[in-house]
């Protein structure tokens, strides 16, 4: 169930990278913003959840589209990978600063969108928010599968991710596809933020989920949604088992926080391109 949260969040990260080849170091801030916009609607404005969710979707689409158009579009064809990474790091700092100005650094409690009482199945106790996360993940994956295989726009986005110049030569609107990819990723990040904030407290440290997303997307293969989902479950299980069986042995060292990184380093030696990464072959 924990892995479902990581898989959901990592899906948006992969969509951006597949389409624009941008490693978005500000993605954790997108997750954080989705949670804070939900808090704004539910708690500060008193809007019911069925109106708050559309507000979150629209807000994340607008924020993502503006960032892609204003910040990243001018860099197309004029910047190196390192420069783009530095821009996203700066963007992360900017979004964190804006969030701190609006909501401060204190902790908030996001109103629960599902019952708090755990669901008991035999000796297993599962918080309903985990089940909600899994349901959202399945809906998102089904929707993306239909979108990328059945719709003209989805097929066009796949063409852009495979060969941008080739897609441009047959008349595909590349800027439109980039904005759409960032908007979809923003909405997915918003839902991941809602789930993550329901699992813990809401503050600016929610952006730290990016640290755990990197092992997921690298292990799965930066361009594979299927790989991100599988790796998300693997990392989630490893983290949960570490918290349950290793952390009690070392009470002063929360090893569950670094165990996924260690596992990533080991598995990357076996799978250098991740589970479903693109293998690049160069002629010497």
C-alpha cells in the first residue's frame, strides 16, 4: 500500500521526463502544492471535497502550464542538461519560498477525506487512505493506458517522446504536447500530495517525498511508467519492512529512510538502465 503512493507520484515524474527529457527536481514541491491547495479549499475556504478536488485539478494544471511555458520553454534548444537541472532546483526553492510566505512553516492537519478507523482483515489492519491511494493509482493507470493508446492526442504525445523532430516533421504541435504532459504530471502530483498529507502532517517538508521518488524512477527506468509502478511497490515494501524489523534494532538510526537508497545502488549494478529503461548503444 505504501508503494502505491510512490508509484502514483512517480508516474507524473516519468511522464514529464518521457515527453520533455527534463529531470524535474521541483516535483516534490508539486506534490506539496497539491496538498496545500487541498488544505486551502477544505479548511480555509470551507469548500466540500467534491468541489475542492476540481479546484485542485484546475490549480495544478494552471501552475504546471505556467511553469512549462514561462520557465522551461525558453530553454528548449538553448540549454544543456545540467542547466535545466539547475533551473528546476531553483524552481523548487522558489515554490518552497512562496509556500512558506503563504502558509508559513508550521504543521497543519489536512481534514481526512476518508474514515480514520482502520479496515481490519483478519489480523491485518489497513488505513482506508492506503486503499484510496491504491484505487486512485489504478484509475490513473487505466486512464493513462486508454489515453496513450486510444486517443489521437495520447498517440501524438508518445510520438513526441520517441522522436521529437520526427513528430514535428509530421505536424504535431510540440509545445501543446509539452504543456499537456506537464499538466497531467501536475494533477497526478496533486493527488499524490493529498494522499501523502493524509498519511502524515501537512507542512513544507512534504516535498521530501522526492528523495524516495528518485530510487523509484531510476530503478524502474526513467522513461517507463510500468517500471515506475513496479519499482514503487518494491521500494514501498522495502521501506515498510525496514521500518518494522530493522529500525527497532537501531532506535537512534532510522535506517528505513536510507534502505531504499542502498537497495537502489545494489540493483543498479545489476540493472544499469533500470527494469524497463532505454538501453543506449554507441558505436566506438
